[in-house]
C-alpha cells in the first residue's frame, strides 16, 4: 500500500513537471517566432 501511494505521487510530480516544461517551451517558441511573424507575416504596415 505504501509503495502504491509513493508511485502515485511520483506520477503526479512528473505530470506537473511535464506541464511546466510545456509552458516553458510555448514561451520560448513564441519568443523566437513572434518577430518573424511580425515582419514577414500577413501584416501590411509594421
């Protein structure tokens, strides 16, 4: 029972770690691609 409980908490921590890393990736990816979209995207006057 104890091993089962610790396994569940590890799974929860890995899920939180995955969500944090995904959000971090989104911020970095947007930061890299936003200037390209602004200058070469579908905008007339920038």
